[in-house]
């Protein structure tokens, strides 16, 4: 009986460890957030300015360069403005 209980505890421990170690889906900041507005302003300046901003604030805001560039390009296309910075697709 103790062997069965130990095996059950081991299974529970393995499942608990797997749940704790599983990466959680992280949604970046909304488009109207101050950090995204700053990122979009950097994208308007140049791709390098955005890349530096995203790299510098990655741990804080969790921004993704390609996601910000896609939003920037979509907004520029909607407004009919010339696209200053255009990124390559992945």
C-alpha cells in the first residue's frame, strides 16, 4: 500500500512540476498603452530606434519588435501615410 501511495505522490509531483514550468501565454501591452505609443513613435523614427527601444525595455514591457512593426505598418497603411520604416517578415 505504501508503494502505491508513493507512486501516486510521484505522479502528482511530476504533474505539478510540469504545470509550474509550462510557459504562460503573455499578451503584450495594448495599442493604447503608453509603452506601445512610445514604441510606435520609435517605429516612426526608424527601425533601429524601435529595435533599441524594444531591446532596452524587453524585460519590462515584453514588447516584440515584429509585432510593433506590424501594428505600425497597419496604422500607416490605414492612414495612407508613407511608411518610413518597413520590416521584413519572419
